[in-house]
C-alpha cells in the first residue's frame, strides 16, 4: 500500500471508493449516507496522509460508521423522524418490493453474526486481503479463514432460517 | 495426513494460502474424497454468501471525480463563499437583473447583460413552450449542465458579464467545489427558501434525484441546471433542490418536494424502535405500519406540523402541486417573476 502522496491517493480512490461505500452501506444502510462518509474518509486521508491509505480508510470508515450509528440512535430517541426511507416508498413494482425485502433479510441475517465475524466478512467482501483484514481487526492471519468460514455459514443459515420463518408466519 | 479444516479450505478457495500451503492442501485433496466433497460444499457456501451480500449492496453509482488538490480547500471555500454570495446576488439582482423579466416596460441602458447575454433558452420563458422544445432542451442541459455544472454549456456568453462578474465568479468556484469534490456532508448548509429553513445536503446526480423523488424533478425549461441538491424538510419524504442559472448572475432554486406517503407531516417516535418489520414484505407492512403510527402519534406535534404546512402554503402562494410533487421557485427575483417561473416548470427528462 506504501505511502500516499496525493497521486497515490487518487489511485486508491479509484480502486477503493466503491468498496468503501459498499462497506459503509452495510453499516449505515443508507446509500447517500454511505457515500458521504466515504467522501469524508478520503478528505481526512488527504490531511493525515496515512502510510497505508487503504487499510487506514477502512479503519476510519468503521469508526465513522459507529459514531454515526450512535448519533442516529440518540437522535431517534427524541427527534422527529421525517418519514420512511424515500428509497422504500418510491418502489412500486413487485420486483422492486422483492429486491427491498431481500435486502432487509440479508440485513437481519448479518445482524445475527457476532460483531467480529461480521466485520471480517464485510471487509473481505469489500476486497481486503487476509493480511489487511488481520491488520485491521487484530486477528492472527491464520484465524481469518476460520472466521470467514464461520461467518459465511452463519450468514447463509440465518438468511434461510429467516426466509423459512416468514413462510411459516404467513401460513 | 490429517484432514483439511474449514478455515484452510476457505483460505485455499480465497487464494490466500502460500504456495507451500497450497501444495499441502492439494496433495491431501488428491487422496481424500471426503475432503474433495467438502471442498465443493465450501465453494458453494462461499458463492452463496457472496450472492447474499450482493443483494445488500448499495446502488452502483458513477465514481465521483477525485481532485486531490481541491478536496479540502475548496470544500471550505464553498461554505465561506456561499453566505456572502447570497447577499451579493440579492443586491446585484435588486439593482439590475430583476429588470430582465419586466424589461418590456423599460430598457435599462447600462445593462447590456439583459439583452446581449439573454440566452436563447430564456425566450422559452416568454414564448409558450412546446413540449418538443422542452424535451430537447432538457436533454441538452442534462448532457452538459447537470453532470458538470461549472462548464454549463448553455451558459450565456461571458463577454457581457461586466459589473456582475464579482458575484458570479465566486459562485462558480463554489459550485465546482461542491460538485467535483462533493463536499463532505456533515456540515450542511441552510438555505433560506421563502422564509423556510431548508437543510441542504450534498449535491446529487439526476439519477439520484429521480430515485429520491420517485419522479422526474421539475425545473424551469430552458435554463441550464447548475447543480442538484438533496435537502430535508418536514412534511416531505424527499426534497431535491434544482439550482438553475437564468443568466450569468441570476440563480434560482426550484425546490421539489415529495409529500410524505403517510400524509402525516411529522411522525414522532418515542423510544428507539428497531426495524422489526424489515423481514416482512414491504407492501404487506405498509398499511399496518400506518395504523400503528397513527395510534402512537401524539396529536399535538402532528397538528402543529399540519398547521405549519398550511401556513406555508398560504404564505407562499408560490407552491404548485404536480402529481406527487410540490414545487416552489425561489431566487432573487420579484415574487411575480417567481410565480411566472413556477407556472412553466416542466419535468426534467433523461
């Protein structure tokens, strides 16, 4: 990953921005918000010029998403919520509804993973290598495969269980 | 040799084993049908998990341009410049530009701006607009203006900017900052729109605007679109502000609001409700949710919000309903000019 002179960071941006948005999206579940946070992370990287920009970005992004979630939770307690998510309300077709409920099922399934398993899975899915995941999570490199195998299994099981549960509930 | 454990199989399939480790695994697989079977299962599992995660991916959007040198400084500039600019624009407009709509009455001699730089599209404002014109022109702005506002193609000839340049140039800079660097959102701008406080968030693309509103955003035909913003406003589930340049120094904002589908202007939720119903189909959930929310609503805030909205509508005659959208136009122009503009707004087509 090397140093991060601006031109290097531009390259990291090109290769990593979407992955970072993807990673953040699974934490904040709002595409616009995820993009804003990703932009913010890159803006901070320009100031801090971290040694290993990619890993640094994901760490900063994870922290920002956590702060964001806390703030959101705090605000929900005593703030006026505008409305349902616009995304949700604008969808009309059966297909769109199906896409939305699939997304919701995956979200619920992800919530059932332990925080560490979920983090490793999301980092892998965002394109980080085992080395990078190990550096970011503090896990031994040798433990990443095991963690991923468990996370993937639980995700699939939780998703299928959720789907089966819906069918039972509907009769 | 002992069997290969799950973790090693996953690392092997992920391509994350060292060459020596790969050799070891393959040697074992060659002589162990059980592990070969497990290898297939784990491969299927990895594929399935990947598919599920792909279901929960954000919409794939165009990569916003990255200009390392610009990112931070321009972001600051944007916030610094914007507020004084609003005043500068107001003054400039009060002095001269406001005359352009009412210029049939009186030709202002020191304002070559009005006649020389009057972009052809503006005539569309005065002349009745044929649907065809609108379509074609909308496409024209979108191709250039919406994506790269600073290079607004239909922008009036820069020659006659004259005295108004002072107000124009910083504004351009600010816009390019916002669009190119997509100002990190946490500091939101507050724009005064007809006396109501609207929180402006980050600039968005036309596609996002359309997705947010569930319809084509409305804009004044013939005037280049500088930027679109997402905004938040009570009573609306989505608000998109379309910033358009009428001429080199007059920028108006067309505020598109999508009424909250619940038709309740404010929903007060006591306690942090988890999104329990997520798993249900959205359609099944909707009516149920509505009833529940209605039950749990404190009457006062809802009434207050409704009153607020009503006041809003009466205060601002400049509110027009078109389909699901409510639109108003604001800008440094006399209110009757704004009214005229409001009457001609048209959907921005792709």
